[in-house]
C-alpha cells in the first residue's frame, strides 16, 4: 500500500502491519521483503524489523531463501535472516538451486548455500 509518506504493507484483513515509510519496496517472499529509503536498500522481516542495514544499492527479489545484493558494481548474496552468504566482492553471481556461481576478474567459482566454497574462483 502507498500513501503520501511512502510504501508500507497491510495484511489480508487490510490492517497496516508495516508503516508507510519506504520509497520503494520489493515482493514479500520467505517472510522478508526488500525495502528502500534514500536510494539504499535493506531487508525487512514480516514484523517490520530490519534484518539487513539499508546499505545496498540494489536487492533482487528472493529466489528461495537467497537474494542477490549490490554495492556499486560488486554483487553478493544474503539469506532471509540477513546473513551475508557471499560478500559483495564479485562481478556477477548466479543462484542455481543449491549452488551459487560467483565470478570475479574473469575467474569463476562455486559455493554452497552456506557460503562454503565448492570450487574457488579459477580461469
């Protein structure tokens, strides 16, 4: 829902559950939603509490329990609790089911969803 203060959220009964205070919002998935204030994005849980700081330049909608995040030109991944799974050190990141593909300086590697490397970046 949007009013003159910004975007917020209502439940199925129409009751306001998250105040209208955001410049932009994503879609609720996995009980979290990306939100933006002053061009910085973070993630809220279904109770309206931030699970990440409002520090990202962009956050993609969640795919399962993971979302790609971007700071300037670097990309990483956070989970639905706000935990950084892949730091924002990569040129590109692709979430492929249980595996995350990460590329930096034309070197590609693969990580598990818990952030442990399967294969360190190599050419």
